[in-house]
């Protein structure tokens, strides 16, 4: 490679980094505004200025909020908002990773049956490990195992001699989703009547019942998973050209595939364990991001994480106040 070519590559990398930073800063600013608005909106409206003051001080100063208002902000709304942000970021980032890795614009955790796999793992943990302290940590572990297993099964079912295709992938996802839905129904029959109602709402997606430990797991998983996928964004860009071409250009295809599958399964598992199956975030958000800023995964993946957080916070705020 000539010196001029190296200089062009370095200039292009710096330009991409600058553009990514600017886009992420803009999304972070909008995310902060949305968090403040969501904190103030509800059955009990909170003063915006006092809410901002309390959020910045971490509740160490009253900022004009009463004891009841402070409890609403920090014990009810803020944990729910943080969980919504973590779930949205996790699902959107996982969707962007699946779409780039599988070279399929409709690859998404919910459509591929990955969310159902994580849901089965979570339900197994709840049924066989109870609802004590051990279950709090077994839920994300079993959800991760279920998501990883369903990812592997869908990929192997869809992969033929000529590679994967959108039709094969969706058909494999439908097969796995149908089977796992039957498994969920079977596990539900093993529960007592008082728990079936709560599990039904949890399966539809519920951001109100996560404990502090599950919220911590969801936040850490979102940060770790998004970081891992962002670090492999260049390899994903090359894989979008095809596995053989990517290998010729120096990408360790098997290693990158394994890392992306693990990171995406971690994101989906932590999301489902804490909030249930929230559908289509991993499909809609990456497409909106690509339509807005392009298909370079070095920018798309971090932007999708922030946009996913925005998307779910807004949707949840509308759902709980409409």
C-alpha cells in the first residue's frame, strides 16, 4: 500500500470518528431531554426544574420536591426509564449486529425467535429456581443460554450449501418461534393460577417489575454488548460484502461470528430477563438509523444503541400516560 493510500485511509477513519462522535453527542442530548420529560410526566406531574435539579444532585438535595415526589422520581419513574433505555439499546444494537452479520435486513431478535429462546430460559429459571435471591441471578444466565441456543439453531437451520437467504432465515425463525411458543405454553401449565396472569403480562413486555439487581444486569449488559459490537464494526462492514470476500481482506470470520453471536445473545438475554419479550425494536430502529446516517456500522451501531434507548423510553412513556 502506498503512502498516499495510507494517508487517505487515516483521513477517512478520522472523518468517520468525528462524524460518529457528533451524531452520538446529538443523540445523547436528545436522550437527556427525553429522560427529563419522561421523569416529569405521569399521573403525578413533577416540576421540570426541580426534577432536573434532583437528577443532577442524585437526590442529595430536595430541590423543591416533596418527600412523595422524590419517591415517585427515584423509586418508580427513574428505574423504569433506565430499564427502558437499557432494553431499547440492547435490542437495537443486537438487531444491528444480526443484520450486518447475517447480511439480512429483516434479521431481528423477535422475528428470529431469539427473544422466545431467552424467554424460555427465564421461565425455566423462575419455575425451577423460585423467586428468591438465587433466581435473580439465574434469570439472566438462563436467558443468555436460551438466546444463544436459539441463535445457533436458527442459523444452522437457515444455512445451506449456498449460504443463508432472507427466506430461509425467516422460515427457520418461524419454526423455532413456534416450537418455543409451545414450550412457553407448556411451562406455563406448570405454574399456579396466581402466577399465570403476571407471567402473561411479562411475556408481552413489562418494564415495571424489574428489581435493582436485574436493572444493574441490564445496564451492564447493554454497555458491554454495545461496546463489543462497536469494536467489531469494521469487521462487520467487510462481512456485509460476503464471508469469502471478508476472509480475503483479513477478517477472521469464525472468530467475529462467534463474538457477535455471543454479544447479541448477551444483549437479548439480559433484556428479556428484565422486561420480557419486547418485539420489533431490533428491526425498526437499525433501519431508521441507516436511513438517516448511512450503513457504516462504525456509526450505525453506537447510534442504534442511543436511538433504541430513545425509542423505548418514548414508547413506554406514551403507553403509561395515554
